[in-house]
C-alpha cells in the first residue's frame, strides 16, 4: 500500500500507544508540577509554543482556565518578549516544544528566566535544551518523529496538557477516561482511514479549506489548517465556529470547502447558526461528527468518530483531520513527509 512508504501515516497510526504511554508514565511528574505550583503560590502565567506547539498551548489554556482557578494566556513563543508582564511574582511559563530546541522557545524561556519566572517544559526530547533550562518538565513518549509535519507529537502534547490540567484540578475521572478510553477511540478512528481516504480524494482539487471548531476543538481547527498547508499545500484556515460569521464567511462558495467539527451534542448545538448560514451558500461541507448525531441536513460528507465527553473529543477529532490531510496530500501527488520549504526544527 502507498501508505507504507510514508512516515506521516505510520506516525499517525502510533497515536493509541504513545498517548497511553505518555499518560501512564507522566502521572507522577504531573503531581510534582501540581505541588510546585501550589508551593509557589502561582496563580497565572503564559503558555508558549510555535506552530503545532502553539496549538497545544491553546488547548492547555482552555483546559486550565476551565477547570482550575488559575489564569493562563497562550501566545506564540516568538511574541513572549513583547508580552511579558512587569510584575512576575506569581507567574509561571509553560513551554511546549517537540524538539526542545526551537530558537523561538529557547529565547522566550531565557527571557522568562531573566525575570525570575519559573518554567515548566513540555517536550518530546529528553535531555534537550528546554529540559535543561526548565525547573520541571514533562517529557512525552512519542518516540522519534521523522515526518516534518507533526502528528503523533501533537497527540502526546494534547495528552500531556490534559494530564496536567486534570491533575491540577483533581479531575481524576477525566484522567481515568483519558488513559483508559482514548487509546481505543483513536484506534476506532484509525480503522476508518479508508473511508476518510475516499472523501479526501473527492476534494483533491480544492484550493481553499475553512476549518471550524469550538471550545476544546478550536485549537484543533487551527492545527488542521496548518496540517493541510504543510502536507497538502492547500490554503486552509482555522476559525472558531461563530467567529467565521464575522467576515470570513464572505469567501465561501462551491469552489472551496468547509470542514466543521461536531463531535458532541454540545458542539453541534453551538454550531447550528453557522450550519444554517452555510446551507444558504453552494459550499460543500465535511463534518467530523460524533456517532449517533443526526447532521445530514447540514453536512454533505460525514467522517464519523466515537462519541465522547466534550473535552476529550479533541483526540478523535485531530486524528481524523491528520488522516484527511495525509490522504489529500497523496491524492495531490505530494510527499507529505518532506514539505519543500519546511524543516523539522526552526532555528
């Protein structure tokens, strides 16, 4: 099969194992971070990253602000020096970097250190510069990622962020489901890859894709847009579902594509206004839809995923989008492992 030639699909398919290993092996480290934050009296901070890692930062911001009394702001690592606060006594910086070597993240962390802000690093590379200059670290368990476009490393970043947020907030019921149920759910999505492939092939000539998500899946909408750019060379942008109505919907038409995330009843109900608007225009719509949700009135093509709690739905949603990005890249005759203008680590 063609997929045997590419690291990207192989790494996409490793998600169930690496997510489970990351959650299982980092529990004690997450507890240490919880005690560290409590001991320092930390109330707020920044979460930083670049590219895919910035999207993981947004997902963690959402979870921490929702489930704890802490307040965090996610910003791109390259912006931190201009955004850093004047007073930093009760701040912490959480830095995401797959490699732990990106120059933007290292520069930002050093700027934080100059202000005596403690640093928590989340990376897939033990012994990296980020782990060396952080006060505490979560080292995810994805193993080496050879494709330039991040897939399994984003999965484990979401897993580490969820683990940390649920640990800090004592949401051990969600943590248990994360470890027990999410690997099986990811397997379920991977088993549907031939169905996703057929849908991707239908839209191989499209040149503009708008990806819409809300709540836990807003970050995934941005990430999907990035994956489609990187792997398939398609102009693609992610938006919050309702924000799409504030201008960007002007661009929709039969020549482009909308992908919308509807993995739960809550996400579906919160998207109805946008779905009804889209019905008025001749634009094809793909939905990544939770099983048993009746959306056929609004969606031309459905990619079905298992129904799960809202904040755990980010895992099946991103897996479906990664598979879609891979197969549309192949359909367009591209090599998704090696985007011509990108490198794995930005120095």
